[in-house]
């Protein structure tokens, strides 16, 4: 399986993603944002970081990069597009996913491990995954997901909420919502279920000696669903 990671000025998780994808069997290539086309790929990843320094609005400038036209065409043709953290923000700015990521509820940058509950397994990202609750890592200042009531109803009616913040045992109360996200939303898919955006970083949880292994489950599962 071939993957492509798009690099923007300010990306800082692109190498982590490259390591993770290669570890689990993807033939990965790194693509600079100023390119106009993407080599043949089974998966495109928009990595975490602070594209263009988040100076205007997270992901807004990156969403106007030359490469984005090809990303949108790939997504609209049914190709798998994964956006992590800043990548999720970029996906909302391009319109590939609904809603916005606004500043965290308590106006602070947060960094640490969280638990998320897999809410929908009818997509290739989570279908057949071995655990319903994953421990992953977050590091963001604008991870507070918000959308209109109409958009939320569509997300719920179409089962597009992919993962939600929760406790180790799966409690989805506000106590376990780190950033104030609407309905504890940590990640969503588009209506066709080929585009996933989520704030937690699975690529940071692929080594039991350094962090944890629940991210490994994510990548192993994704690769298995692509074969």
C-alpha cells in the first residue's frame, strides 16, 4: 500500500507519521505543499503541526496551498484522506469535513494522553479494530470542535462521529472532555466515510517502551482494511 504525507511550512508531525506508516507496511512518500500533483497513493495524510504558524487561523492558509486541489480531487474520487490535529483543521477549512476547530475551552495549550471511544466502525479506519477505547496523545491549542445544530444532526444521523473523548472505562461525561469539544467529539468522518479528521495523534503511540501501543492498533487495522 502506498501513502503520501503532505508537508506544509510549520508541519512538525510529518516525520513521526512517516515513521509510523513505514513501520506498519506502507510505502510512504513525503510531498511538499507547493507541488501540484500527488503520486499514485492509497492514503493521503495531512499531519499535525502549526502550518504557517497558525498566524491567521489554524489550517486556513494551508487550505489554499497548491497541493490541496489534488487532495480534494482524491477525496472526492473516494480516496482515503487522514487529517491529524492540524490536518483535521485543514480538512474543515477545505470543506472536506464540516465544522470548525476553535480555541480550547480554557484558552490554554494542552498536551497529554487521553482516552477516546470508537463510535463508528463502518469506515476503513476503524473497521475490525481490536479495541473500542484507545489511549492516544493530544497536543493542541485549538481542538475544540464546533458545528451548527444542523451539521451536528447530520453527523449524528449519518453516524459520522468517529471517536469521542472518554474515560478509561468509556465514560463520555464533560469531566473527560479536555478541550470543550461539542459532544466530546475527537474525530469525524465525511458522509462517504473515506475522509477522517481527528485531534489525537495515533503516530505518537506506536512503541510500548516510549509511549504506548494503541496507535499501533490504528495503523495495523487501517492497513489490513486496505489490502
